[in-house]
C-alpha cells in the first residue's frame, strides 16, 4: 500500500491535556512545535502534549472525529507540544511494542478500535496523552487489497497465498461469490472467468460505479466488465488485469483466449483477435459502439471507437466510418471505429 501524502495542518484535537491547557490548533501550528526536536524555549514547562494523525480516510483522530479507514490502514503520528522533548513512547493499542520514534508510521493490520497513547519527556518535564478509540479500522470493502480474509468485510481474500495471480492482485483482493445481482445488494455480480483456474477467476460481487464520475479509490478503476447475465456492467476492479474491448486476445499458441478479456469474449477479428462482445443482448460500454456488418457474418458486435482506442497495432484493423461495410446503432463518431474490412 502506498503511503498517503501527509501534512500537519491545523487540527482540532479536542479533549483535556494533563498539566495545563494547549493553545488552539492555529497557535500550535504557528509556534515551533517540539516534534522537530529543536527550537522553542528550553526552559518552558512541558505542561501538555498532543498528537496529530494523518492518513485517515475520514476523521482526524479526535474524540469528536475518530480516524477511520479500511484494513490494512497505514497512518502517521506527529507530536504536538509547547516545549522541546527529548524522548517519546507511543502505544497503538494493537499489541505491538511501543514505538519511540518522533513521527512514527504505524500499520494497523486488523479491523478494530484502537486506543492511542503518547508519553514524552523533555527539559520542561513530562506529559502524556491518551485518546480512546482514536483509530477505528473498518473491514475492507469488496475489491480492496487484502492479505487475509479477516481484513475483508466478506471474510474472503482471494490470492492471499502463493497462488499465481497477476501483479495487480498478487497482494490479495476482497471477493464474495455470487450467482446474480440480488446476492450483491447495492453491488453488482461480475463474471471474472467462471472456468478460470486462478482464485480470482470466478463470479464475485464488486462495487458498481459511474464511468462519468468514478469513485473507486486508489487501488481500483471503473471498468466495463461482464455481468453473470452476459450484460456489461461498470464495476470497480484492479486495473491492468482484464483487457478492454478492442484489445488483442490471442495467446502465444495462436488460440483465442477469452479469459484475458473484460467482456469474456475473444472474437476472430484482426491478426491477434479482439476482445469484444455481441451487442444484441446488451449495450456496448463507453468507448465502443454496436456495429452490424452488412455482408458476411451479420452478427452485431461492440467495436471500439477510434477516439478512445489506438487501432494501428493490428495490420488487419483500421479506423473506418460506417457505410457499405457496416452500420452503427447510434450517433456516429467522426474518428470512426476500429474494425476489419468486411467481405
């Protein structure tokens, strides 16, 4: 998991402070705090100590606003004090050993509620701070990265062992088996490859999304994926695992490989095959359109639009406008469609 960008900022930490009352948050930020280990008045009393938490999905770790985020959760802690400090000891409430670093980064592996305590010493004395339930780690939602089932709301973490999963999934992904959308509630049931051999190649619930306003977090993207009924649905999934409509799908042995396609179908188009799907049963996803050849095979299929897909990688495909060879079921794009020349 990549470490989020951390900034101190002006945080209202709330609660009382042993040995005196702190200035407001703006005053704490304006003076030179003791988290640097330098500056400040060495003779000033260390009447209180507090801390800031960065990396929360929501909240700031105060009593009024606990720091919330999905498991596993990586956070940074920063000391706030009115005078220099020489030593500090952090306890994160998860059974790990105390941390004596000045601005520790701590990883909470399991869902739960965690009390955070800090004790410091300096020329001006000693001070301590305890915040109950300052950090609340939530079970990871569907499609999130995971290491074990206990981190997932579904209790199912695929690719969590030595299974041969592609790099975007090799740290694990939270999944939930399904047979239809009803079993997924507000999510959608996606067929990631019901006949696949890898643990992620199955039907699973995934968060639905809007491609015009995607909100899939940092670890996923809004993709057009095949639902269990054959229709294409937009869902949040790790990028780079399945190929979009228009991508090549012939394997090294020359066979069409439908398992690499987000659509679940690999058509005999071009030199290397094309990920696509028939469009008599479902609409084509964004970036493609349903075209119907006027000669040869009349079966309509989804072809990528040339304003969203580079068509020059396959010598038998080119950007073509509708006309004698095929028709388009919607308003035509000026750039044309990546298709073969139909006989």
